[in-house]
């Protein structure tokens, strides 16, 4: 890989999307890429500052003219190098950066770009699992993913040569193909899960207060703004979004079945958590008084909604009933 420059970074569409937080896939990709290439972290930070400082909004025509001018300029320098090392002077680099960044705010389009463009990046596939359903996928590298109801999952049709990055807002089981030269990274709203070859379950709905991971084989590194943790098989990890803390516990691998995305678990769950999980899983809405106070523990495997509601009715101080797609909760 040839050495990157600020000019090359801010000429890259996906990097500017990352800087401006315009596309979640580009944000996930570059966050993972920078983690994977720490030697470029400072360079990327400098390039990001340049992008954020130069968020002017000229017309598309002005941008097109300036963009072509700087590309022609850089191309001429590259052609003139012919084996010689070119040392960019800072004023020239700044000028190049300004010409490239100016207008990006309006110019930057969606992730899907014209395949004939030299800035082409792989197209991403977006999947959303309906309530009451699960979904099984096999990615380009052979990795198998099973998604729980209401999960959102995005992945590129083709992974890059150095990194395999996907994004999850939901719950799923991952059986990742081992490729030592291409780490597999799952980006969530709060953390990154980085693996080589392993199997694990991950629940990472953006609206939930916790992220939960259970590792069955291999090794996983979990990282965020202020946290980092590596775990071994038989370890369950919980990230509390309210206070930013990580906690780990052990589970018996022989007694736990991997890959069960159709299972509902509640551990001393308050009403809001129960409501949220059942709404996602069964595609129902709730009608209840705002002051319901309950905590519920239980586990359901492929149970009907009626059976789950019956369990809640028998173990709490409330009566749960369903009519059409609405669950009614009333005091006993």
C-alpha cells in the first residue's frame, strides 16, 4: 500500500462522508479502517479537521470545475514524478485540500455511485427482518449470519482487501470465516466488535440501553470511545450505554446452544424492556397506563405471543391480552 496523503484522503468520497457523518456505512468503514491502521490516525485526524473547516457551499458547477482542476494538477505531478519522490510543501497541500474539499457538502451523494467512476466504492446491501421472522445470510467471504426479528443489517456486496466491515442494528448470530489478513468488524451504534474467525451472538439494537455479546469460539475484541475488552469463549459481555461500562460473566458452553436468534430472554426486565422486545419480536403495539411497575424474568423459545403473554399474566400483577396487533395491559 502506497503512503497516504491528506490530499488523497479528502479527495475520497467515503472519507468525507465519514468526516461529515453523512453515511453510516462510510462512518463504520473508516472508523474500523483507522483502528486497523493506527499509523494513519494522526493523518486522518488532520484531514478530518481540514474537511470540517472548509464546509463552504458553492454551486455544483463551481465544485466540478475546482475538483477537475486539482485532479489534473495532481495527475500532472504524478506523471512528472517517474520514480522521483515528491515532497509537497505545506502551502501547496493546503491549496490542494481547499480545492478538493470546497463544495463537498453539496456534492457528496449517497454511498451508491456510478461504477465507472474512479472513486467507486463497493455497493452495500441493506436488510431489514420483518417481525415474527428470522433471516439467514451467507456473505461474500463465506461468513454465515442469522438475524433475529426486526433486525437491520448492512454489508458490502464485496469486502475490501484489508477489512470486512458490516453494520448491525439488531440481534444476530455470526459464524465468521477465519481470514488472518482481513479482520471482520461489526459496527454498532456504540461499539465495534472485531474478530478473525469465530462464532458469537450479538444483540445491539440502537434503542436498547444495553449491548450484549456471547462468545462461543475464537476471540473477540470490543472497542468504543472509552472502552476496550478482549474476551475468550464461554464469556458473555454486557455494555451499559447509560454509564459506558463493560461487564463480563461466564457461561457453560456445553449447556448453551449457539445460533438461537428466535429466543426471548428477560432477566429482571422492567416493563419498558418487555414492551420493546415483544413489539420488535411479534410486530405488535402496546396500550397500557404509563405507571406500570413490574420486573420480569423468563426465557421463551419459539413461543407464540399468546403463550408469552400468558406467562406474564401469571407471574406479574398485570393482565396481558392481545386483540389483532395490539397488546392491552391492565392491573389485576
